């Protein structure tokens, strides 16, 4: 199963080409190349639609995903992400069929997650914070006491006179 979208192939499928030109039969298109009747302006889409020169991308696209390009042109990612929250259920440039429904499910999951993330956990309850603060203060007091003891001992050692053994 392929996990990425070949945008070159999708965009080529909505492009009018000369059936006798160099680009006809290119490996860039992943579908089957079909000759059209050449009733329009003499060009065809790779999947066999006659082109007349006034069609938009959605008309020439063999996919039926909706939106202004019907799935044959890449979406603006920033706009897509913003619209998930601001305009749920509406996808201007869908990448796959059913994208609007999937985006609504993801938005619902996000909305449910936010309150859960804001709930206090066991480690951040007021009692645990008070215990942590008390422990830190005790350690700080103990460190001060040790520092003072070391200083006092070092001073007392300097003040002692050497003993004379004779």
C-alpha cells in the first residue's frame, strides 16, 4: 500500500496534452493512457477526456473528491489546518475521499483532549506541591547548616596552635 500521494501524476491527469506530442505516454502518469476522440481543440487528458480549452481543473480531474480541484491539485496546507478548526467539515482541496469526516473526528479528539490536559494530575495536586516545597526548604536549611558547620570547623582549625610534643 502506498502512503504518499503522487501529486505529479494527479496534476498531470487534469492537464490537456497533445496525443502526438513528446509528453504523451510519460511515466509521470500512474494511470492508463487513453486516446480521446479529439473533438475539442485536439488535446486530451491522459485518461481520455476531450479538451476544449475552457475547462477548469475539477472538470478535467478523473477523481471525484470535491473542492475546486476535485483532488487533482495539491492543497494549501496552512489553509487546510486553519480550516479544520474554523470551518469544520468543509475542505476546499481534499487529498482523499472522506477527508472532511476524518477532519471532524480529529477536531473532536482535540476538543476532548484539551480539558483532560488541563485537569490537575496526581503530581500537581496542592498537597503534593506543599510537600515538595517543604522538602526543598528542609534540604536548603540542611545545606546552610552544613555550610556553616564546615566554615566553623575550618576557622577553628586555623586558630589552633600546633602542639609541641617536647
